[in-house]
């Protein structure tokens, strides 16, 4: 009996020992699985931390870049504001310059219109006074704002002579009446010849003849018709300013002429401009 009890106790101990070994193996396997999972989780955690650090660094760099960009934009906006202010100032200055130029142009235009009106009035008066003559004997025209009265040689002088004919004095008297009524004008009497040479005991050449003819006309205007001498100029042009060819008789006849040139008085023109500036500014 005692022997049986000992055998039973041994069997129980052995059986108990076998069960504990199995549990241990199972626990050991579970521990290993858990450790593996822990290691895997640790690796993933470290990877996540590394990614977080990288992304955080990237975000910080982006934030720094954005802040710098914002500062640059603020500076640029300030510069643009400054440039805009300068641009507005320059634009205003340009507009003011344009207004001044427009004012000058208007003033010049008004002065020119006034001068043209004076010129037109003079031409109208001259044509009204001596308009009954043949166009071949006398011509009145305007070139570049200057009035010209051209009187043919056959009307004023005999061939090769410089003393004025009686018929010519009638014409010069009508011209004198017009110019005397306009005391603000001055004029020049030009003598012109053809290219046929002339030389006498009294006349040296064409220069001499053209000057003598111009002087004769000036003396008639002064002595016979009372035109103030200070308003006249006598000049000879010889044959160097022809209006037609000297190769034909008709051309030479046209070139033999005396021309009265109304001289533009620039001081009066400038006075018109000065007078017009205050009016244009209002």
C-alpha cells in the first residue's frame, strides 16, 4: 500500500512537471511573439519620429520662406508705392509741360492768325487801290506770309533808264496811299534787271541800273507822296533773282521789274505773342 502510494505520488509529480513545461513553452513562444511585435512597433515608431522630424524641418523651412516672401512683398509694395508716387509726380509734371506747350502753340497760332489777318487786309487794300491795271503790268501776291507788289519795267521806266514815267507815278501814288494808312509796316523797293549787259557813261552795269531804279521809286514815294523815308529801303538785285528764263524776250521782260516787299516786323509779331499769353492763360 505504501508502495502504491509512493508510485501514485511520483506519477502526480511527474504529471505536474510535464504540464508546467508545456505552459512555459507556450509562454516563451508568446513572449517571443510579443517581443517581435514590440520590435516591429519600435521600428515603425522610430520611422514615424524620423518622418515627423523631417516633415517638421521642411515645414519650418517653408514657414521661414513664406515669412521671407511676405517681408519681400511688403518691401516690394512699399517700393511700388514709392514708384507710384514718383510716377504720379512725373505724370503730373509731363501734363503740366503739355499744358504749357499747348498754351504756347495756341498763342503762336493766334498771333499767326492775327498776322495773316493784317496781311490779308493789306493785300485787299492794295488790290482795291490799283486793281484796275493789267495783270501783266502789276502783280500782288503773298509768299510765306510776305506781301509782294511787282511792277513791270515797261510801266515804270523807259528802256535802259531809271527815271520814273508819268503813268508809273500814278500807280506809285495809289501804293503810297495804302502804305501811308498803315504806319506800322515797313517795305523794301527792289530793282531787278534781265541778264543783258549794260554800260554807259552814267550806268556801270546791271547792279548799278537796278539800284538806281529802286532809288528813283523810293524818292518818288518820299518826295511826291510823303511816305516817311525811315519806313523804306532801296535795294538792287541786278539779274540774279529771275522769275523767268532770260533765254526769251518774254522771259527777260518779266525779269525786268521793280518789286515792293512788305517787310515783316518781328518785334510786332513777338508783341502779339506776348499780348496773347495772358489771354490764353485765362
